C-alpha cells in the first residue's frame, strides 16, 4: 500500500490475504480476508472506502515508526 499511494483495492487485499494464508500454513485456518482486515480497520490503521482500503494518518504513522524500528518487526514474527 505504501508503494501505491497508500491505497489497495478490495481485490488486492483479497489476493494479499490468499498469498499470506498460503505462505503460513495452518496459521490462518478458518479465516477469510474480511477477518484478516478487520483488526487494522477497527484499530484505525486502514480505512474502508467502499471498494478499496487506504492507510489512515495513524496507519502512515505506524509504518513510519516500524521503518525506524526494524527490530520490532522481527519480534512480531515470534507472536
């Protein structure tokens, strides 16, 4: 999203979820793309614009913070 003017179509989000689900084995069993995107939307990181999603100001801030703190990304994989 950050490479696409902070935007992704609903279809792109669905495709991304399929890639992640297939790459992680059983981690997302029983999940669909709506459940996958629900937390970032409810937390205010993403905004649903009908047929697309965009990063909110909070989402942009979060990405900026994570780029400055790459060690935190490594810690997320342990969760």
